[in-house]
């Protein structure tokens, strides 16, 4: 009998080489996360939880590659929103304890604190530029802050309920807010004044995204409907699209035409705007509501956090090369969402039924036949 062959050092190296995954592994937290944000240029993600703790991790597709960089427990109550500065050096956090904290990203050191920033619990946050940021609270008050002056430079209370989300146009001139009172607010930060409120919609407005190169504004609602506004017509909706979802609790734009939505039913849906279609499911937090979605700096991954105390990663690279035909044949609907990632429930066999690859060189504005019709 031949003597057993010893493995060479090269073979051992291959054997113990860490496995490369399609997405980073889930990050498990000690409490449910309300909020996540990706670093603007590094593979780093921040999360804030219901206990007021903030965690910053580096993430990797190498198995076991996620690493906690630091954590902060400065907030006394639930951390409601986190956001990186545009240069990635600072992390802004807002809390139910009415405070705003700005932390150094490298080591998690507290740099600036506004301890009683609002008279009510803070709920939303938007970093506008290197000096300005905006915050919204549970009573409907909006404040714009200037770090050079160390105080707020604009305060407005036009909403009757909590401010759920804030967005800004490309010129950094107009702030758009959504509220639990069902309205979208428009505020001019250059002139520091309130412009108008939209007509109230059914249910609470929970999220706002600019789409179609700023020509359209999409708002998610607690009723599971996306409301669309024309940029020059904020008073009334131009279109609406009801998803087969319990709600839209959060929403993030992926391209000029596609948003991803998170719902109370735990499903992350990819939705094409004009023509309005639910493309399919990116993934899910099984049976647990989704609190927030975010897209990483290179557009490869979507991050999600929910009540299951997990931060999950989803590969969304295929979404960028897919468009929706304006015309489609009527067909029998199965009622099941198409799986758009390997981790989404359901079969992906019929993924391309209503979709086609965008031919090389086709401009994005040419990819949809019309932008005036919807289902």
C-alpha cells in the first residue's frame, strides 16, 4: 500500500482560504436598529439602535470579514437617524432624547453636541453640505443648522405631525419634507422661508426621493402607495401607484428610475417609476418590519435594518442594467413577487418576463418609451 501523501503548503493555503460571498454577512446587533448609513467612499456602515447605541462596522464579502470598528453610547434614548458627512470624516446622529451628536468617524470621539436641539424628540436628519444640515422632530418642526455659527439658522413648524424624511434638490436650494400628517412640505433654504404644503394624501407620508433627474418627486405612504409630484407642481400629485404592500416605511432611490421600498411585511421591493411597475423582491427580513434602507458608495449593495436586530446586505448590481418595457402583454399573475437576488424568497426563473437588458450605448433617457403613462 502506498504511503499517505502529505498536503503541500500550496494546497493547505487553498484549503484554508476564506470563502468569498456574493454579499457581506449579516451584522447582528444587541437591539433592533432604527437606522443605517453607508460611508460615502469606504466599505463602512453605521447603525443606530433603539437603546441609543451607535455602531460602526467595516464590511467585506470575505467570510468572517465584517469587523466592528467602534461603538458609542452617548444617546440616552433611541437613536433615530445616522448620516455621514459628504467627506466621510464625521457621523451625525439624532435621538429621541432631543439631542444631535457629531462624531469623529475614525475613532468614534464625540466632536459636537447639541443637547436640547428641539423641544420634541428628533426623528429625521439630512446632511446638506459641509456646513449645513437639517433635522425634523415628532411635533413637525424643521430646523436647518449651520456648523460655522454653531446654531440653527432656520426654524419652521408647518407640519402637524412628525417629520418622517427630508430631501434636498441638486442645487441645495429647496428642502422637501414628508410628514405623518400626510403632506409634503417645501422649504427654501437659500431664502430661509417656508414655500408650501402639498394637499394631504391618504395615510402618513413616510419617505421622499427625487427621481427622473429631479423632474419627479416620489413619496412613500403608510397605505402602501407611492405618490408622484412634478417638480414644478408640488401642490397636488401628478400620479399615484399602489403597491401590494402593507405599507411603505422607507424608500431609497437606486437609479433615476428605480426605488427600493421597505415595508411592515418585511419585504424589500424594487419599483420602477413611470411606467409604474413592481419589478420584484430584493430580499426580506422574515416577518419583521423594515426600518431603513441605504445604498453603498459603489452601488453594489443595498443595506437594510429591521426589528430582527440584523443589518442585512443585498446584491443589487443587476438592477442597473434592467429597464421596463412600457407595453406588456396581459398575463396570468401568480401573486408571488419575482426574486431579484439569490437571497430573495421565490424562484427567479421568470425574472426577465417584463424586463430586458439595456443595450450597450443606449442612453437612460431613451430607455422608456413614455413618462406620462402608468398602470
